[in-house]
C-alpha cells in the first residue's frame, strides 16, 4: 500500500528542511571565515621559525667642529668596490686658479681617454689663467719640467697622488711611451677623462704654482 501524505505533512517536512539548511549555513560560514586566520597563524610554524625584525646597524657618535652631535654607520664588512679614497684637501698656499683649471677640465672631460691628456690639461691651464701661453712640449712626461722652467711651477714634496692638493698637476713617466698628466680634483683626477683613481704609471712628480 502506498502512503498518502497530506498537504500539512509536506509543509511540515519542507519547513524542517529549511531550518536544517539555515543551521548548516550558520555553522559553515563562520568556519570558512576562520580558515584563513588559522592558516596565517600556522604559517611561521610551517616555515620553521617566526619572522624576525632586522637588528639596527651600529653607529659611531661624535661631535663635529661646531659641537653638533653627528653619527655614522660602523663599517664591519669589506666591500672593495664601494670603498672610495679620501677627498683631496685644498691648500690655501696654491694659486686658486689651479682649482679653477681642475673644474674646467672636468667640464670638458670625455667619458673615456682619447690619449690627449696633456692637450686637455694645457687647455684647462690656459682657460683658467694659470699660464699666459700654451705649453709647447708634446709628451705628457715632459709637462713637469716645462711648467717649472717656463711657468713658475714648483715640485711639491708629495709622493702619493691621493695626497696631492686640489688643482695640483701630476706627471707620470713611461719608458717607451708618452707618459700621462692629470689634475687633482676634490674627489678624483682629470685629464681628457675623469677618474676616481690615479694613473698606474710611475709618478714623476706633483707640481703646483703658489
């Protein structure tokens, strides 16, 4: 015999199903909402260690000439390509026109050497008014002697190119080549190109006009 369901019975069953669906929905949605938080909380454990903040870099604190407190980071590692040589000093006894010659040479310098170092240094010296006429020697290694004999320059007691004052003219020798000549700038050297480091050729001398 088949069972006969009255309309009231079907209505009651439908209402019960709706109530069950609502109950499941109320339970399921909060559970899904908490899932990302649970995963985030477990993430450091899964990686093996919790995230740590970088330690602050140590600093050296000092007072400058005006009494103001300054600080610099302490270098605890060796970085060959990042360490730079000290800035050149300005010697008040040297003709200030030489510093102007260094600036002019920098403004006219090329990206790379064109093998015209003495030519460009000559032009800078003339433009700055350091010399009244253009030097006549052709080889760079002859520059020092000509500047001393004809233009009032003196050879300075300096054997380290980095210790040369700003504006000084550095002359280098070479046994079978023209040599090299450059002017000391505040943070490097300049001839027909700019360089952070001096020439590797043998240094003949450092020359300047007082």
